[in-house]
C-alpha cells in the first residue's frame, strides 16, 4: 500500500493579505446577493403595503364620499401634532374636498397607539381604525375592530356636535366608554381623535385652496 502524499499548500495562502482578500471577497458576494434579494422583493413588499393601506382607507372613508383614489392623492399636513405622521389621504368629488384620512397618535399604557382617522368635509368622523399598538392583550387591545366594535362609537361625531367636556371617557365626565381595568388606553384614543379633528379644522381651508389651484398647462408641458 502506497503512502498518502500530502497536498502542498501554496505558501501565499498563509499570508494575512491573502486571507483578508478572501474574506473581503466573500463579504462582497454575500452583500451582492442580499442587494439582489432586496431589489427582487421590494416591489412586492410595496404592493402589499399599498394594498393594506387601501383596505384600511376603505374602512374609514365610505365609498360614496369620493370619486377619486385617496391613496393616490396624498397631502403633507403642516405643523402636525403627531411627529412622523403628517400624511393625509384626500377624498374628493369632482375635484372638491369631500373628506380625508389621516394618522393620529395617542400615548397608551404600553406605548404609541397609531390610528387612522377618517372625516368628511364637515369634520364629522366617518371611521376610526387602529393601525398599531402595544397595549395589554385582553384589556387595551379592545381598540382593535376585530376584538371589539368600540372604535365605531366615534362615527358621526365632530367638534361641533360634542363639547370639549364630552370629548373624554365617562370616568373623566365625557361620553365615551372606557374598558374595565384599562382606562388609559381609551383615554389616549379619545384624545388622539379629538386632536386630529382640531388639526383637520386648522388645515381644511389650506387644503381646499391647494386643490382649487389651477394647473398651468405651459408649466406642465415644459417639465
């Protein structure tokens, strides 16, 4: 039986420069694969996000309220009381403002509660839905429509048909129910919705004026 001969390993493979280059090359290949994977799924992810947003908009803005696609008519609200949540989805009929949906944020027991608030042109609530929260399961999570219909109690209300005192939970002397063992959560939602209505009233004239600005054909054609 012939003895096994050891395979000679080139001496340069032991050099630090070679090993560093090999590691760098592998890192580059992995990075390229990750980039390719991200690019191939980015469009699908964006499409899913838009579908989720549209589904939520359908729940807070009745279909008979508009003849446009609110998802395609986004308006940046100025001086938003909700940092990072200043985009409004405008609903229009024949080019005139008929309502909008906007994100409002309340400080719950376990963190931010992000909601989508729908209002008509008069400032009356057409729907409220919870986008995200970290409230206690079985208590604070009743703000989710799939767990409880409590958020529908806002429908039809506005700053005109409820006084400032009424815009509170019943424990504080207002009109809105609180949850047993979880008053902080509904209180935060009521405050967020009320603040959203105030902000809408402050911005409504500006939005309507922006929508009525005629398009300059010459300027549009030159772009």
